C-alpha cells in the first residue's frame, strides 16, 4: 500500500531523516519506534505532505505522492493524527468531527461514520456540544482519532497517541487502534515511544535511530530482541 524509497527530509539545513526505506501492506499495523528526535514524526509528516521530501520516492498504491500537497494526499486516503492532538479547541466536538469530513460529499456515509466514532468513543457522543478545549487529554486524543476517521482513511497515521495519558486510558486507546484495524481493515502506521504497547498490537516494526532505519522485522521478534529490550522496553 505504501512504500518509501531512499526518502530524505528535514528542516532548514538539518536533514532529519536519511535514506528511509520501508513498506506497509494493506491491512497491517506497522509501528515505527525510536528515541526522541530520531525522526519518527518527520517520517509521518513527510508521508502526509506537511514536510516536503528532499530526495527519494513515496508511493501510495504505486502512485508517487512525494510532490503532492497535503489536501491531495488526504483525498487519496491517507490521514494523520498529529502528535499533541491539535484539535480545534474553540470548536465543539461535533464541529471538530465535521471538519474531519470536510472533503467528503457522501452525506449518508458521513452520518454512518459519525455513529461509528460515537460507538467507538461514547464519551464523545455525550459531549458533542462541548468545546474541544475543555476535554481531558484522553478525550482530546479520542477526538483527534475520530476526526481523522471521519475522513474515511485507507491508511491512518498515528503520531504518539499515548503521549501524556494515564495508563488506563493508554490501554483503551491501544485496544481501539486494534479494533479500527480489525473492523474497518484500516491500515495503520503507528509512531510511538511506548514501544512495548506498540509492538504488542503491531504486525511488523521498524526501529529508527538518528534519522535512519536500523532494524526491522515481525513485531514478536523485535519484542524478543535483546537490544530492543535494553533500549526501549526497560528490560
């Protein structure tokens, strides 16, 4: 579904990711783990067109997208939930969800998808008229994910969904990620510092260090890797 070939990107004179090669197959959950500043978020933002690739190719269903603007990439079926959520704090929960469906014209399916996200996160249905900025951190993460789902993505990019959340909320969020993947066959690319949780729900994983992929493989094998255990799992 998605293929990165020797992708480079960065900020100003800084090259943040170098010669990134990875593949994501339809229906998979793939996780990218690494330390702070390793290039995880840059990788996602380059895929979604927020940052321009300086070299290499990004193919979505064999179509090059590295030169496309973000809105075109969303139309193709890729949607990102950014680190820090970035909901619209002064808009209501309902208005935030409406923004997620902004590019769609299929009103009947939008209504179905709205009911779907309310079934996933019943607290959002209860608070649909409440301003987004008044929600708790966990509720805002639920809203950010739901807003992305309202775009009906084929590939969902999740950037640090567990950041700053209580352990019980983290558990719930990861269960929902798995549910979205299973029920909708939505392919998921998950960037996460909580390597243990991420690898437990992923099919495969990649490790990024200093802007380069240093290791990849089935998630269960990465969980058993002694270097991964020492560096990311606290074992």
